[in-house]
């Protein structure tokens, strides 16, 4: 496959113009880590001036009633459109980990007589830590069943379904898993959980803005997700919570604070939960971060998930074709599902020299992927700002690294955050 092929794909691409809607300070950098931290939208840069000068500088506390107070719900309504939920089913709050904690505890309290949480070993470690911590805190002899994946790539769906029974309180899974990029069939897993009377909790951190999530259609009960990956919300941007409407009344937020209280400005001394999803807020929202994540969400709404997903699939298939043609011969292995229907928007390649190659990509060839131990190089496909030529060029630079054995220089390096 030639570079002309990639250039032709870019000419035919209806979304190619979106690249310029993001900040680029280094034209030769190929950024393949949009699955970890999305790029900065130009619109966010422009809004930051207004946020600081007008909203904070000029309006001061008056702006609480001019947009800040409504921000968690206003942006929640927008995210709801991206994940197939109703407008009042999503609200912005805290971080993904904290929201997970709230919902895990809420689920265990709700299913009082059931003692098991079922999950898998492809889950994000923080999710497992939260479940372990919640079980310890509650001291109700809950047990966490971590079902192993056979190959570290595909979710163990059959074994998970078999592990579900009338003792299961909660099935908690990451929808698109962080290493291999495998994406669960949400409808089938929800159905299996509901068949035994369990609740479902989905972590959408790697799904929102990358695959077409349809929470209502899949009958999902609860979900959380972050906004700094494919939503381009900025480092540490706030997370979201989804709870299906008919569960909102019965689930309680275990971190009761004034922002979740009914009539919060009466400053009454006794807590009473708000009737809406607002009750899953705790303290004052991180307004500056919320305001700055909104333009990224607006960009995705403008493009629409079907168009975005179509481009993501095309680009991922192109990357896999280039892997087959150029990289497989250097002993890379594909550690993501080959079939698009089972894959999110990043591709994992395994290699014995994975960490050294990852570092050589960053330091010698100006490509930024990321690395997850023991040997996974993750190549993130963020279709809004990645071109087909970028993908061609990244594989070409990787073959340079392999031919010149540039990774040898880094093979002894200790691991650090990538
Ligand atoms: C990125 C990610 C998180 C991040 O959680 P934080 O609370 O924002 O640190 C959680 N879960 C998954 C699956 C992720 O990919």
C-alpha cells in the first residue's frame, strides 16, 4: 500500500476538515494517544478567554446563575445524545473512579441480599480497586468474582454469563477494554444480568466518542465515563454518570453532600436527596473544567457518532492492513480483535521489545503512542484529527525503528507514565 492510497483516502474523507479545528504546534508530530488524552480543540482555546475574562473576571458570582450551576445537567444532556440515553439520565460529576464508587455502593445497597459482583480481568484496575474498597467498607461479606479472559484480548462472555446467578448483585464491566480495545455486546450482557435479577454498571471511558453506545436500547442500568479521552475535554476533565430513569428514585448516592440535596439553598441541617439525578452530585462542580470540556463535546455532536464511527473503522482497518503488510514480519502481534464489530478505536500491538519501541517512537521518530505492560503498544485512532496519511507515516516510521534497531537504546529503561 502506497502513500498515494492514503492521500486519496484523505481527499475522499468528509471529515478531513476537522483536523484544523484542533490545536497543532508541531506539524510533524503524529499523535496516536487520543485514547488517553484527546487534543485541544481550537474552540476550547477561544472559550478559555471568555471563561476567564467574562464569566469569572467580569460576572463573578453572578455567573453561577448564568450558566455555571446548570453546567452538570446542560453538558449531561449533550453527552446523553452521544451514548443513547435520555436527557435527564446523564449528569457530569467528579471523576470516573469516584462515580464508580458511588454506583457500586448504590447497587450493593439496592440488592441487599445478594453477595456477588461479577467482572473480568480486562477491566481497568481502578475499577477493581473501587469494588474491592466498597466491599471492605460495607463489611457485608460481598465477594468479587474476576472472570479471566482466555487470551487477554476478547472478553470472557460465556464464563461471565455462567458466573451470574441469583446471588449476583452487579455485573460491572468496562465496555471497551483499555488494553486490547475489545468491545462487549452490551445488549447481550445486560440481558444475561437481568435474567438473574442483577444490575449492570458499564464503564464507558474508552467507548464514549469512539463507538456508538446505545444505553437505552441495550437496557443498561448504570454507566460512568470520562471526558478527557475521545471527548477531548482536557486533562482531568470531569466524568459523567448515567442512571436509567426508572432506577433513579431507588438508588442512593453514598456520598451525601449539599449539591445533591433537595432545595440545597435552604441550608437545612438534615439531608434529603434531590428527586433528580442531581442527587448524585456531592460538592461544588469543577466549573472551570466543565466549561472547558464542553466545546469538545459540541464538536462530536456536530459530526455525529455514525460518521465518526465509520471513519474510525476505516482507519483502524487501514492500520491493521499496514500491520499485516509491514509490521508482522518484525514479530509484532495483533493484540486487538481483528473484527471491527468487537473493537473500539485503538489497536494494541504486542512485541517483546514493546517498551523500547514505544520510547523510540516518542524520542526518535516523533510519534506518540502509549504503552501498557507487559508488552502492549497502543495506537489510538482519533478520527477527528488523524489523517490516513498520518497512519501511513506512523507505520513507516515504525519500520525505520525496527530496521535500525533504535529500540535497543531504550530496552533497559524503567517504566514511566506514557
Ligand atoms: C481512563 C479510564 C478511567 C479513568 O478514571 P479516572 O477516575 O478519571 O482516573 C477509568 N476507567 C477506564 C476504563 C478508563 O479507561
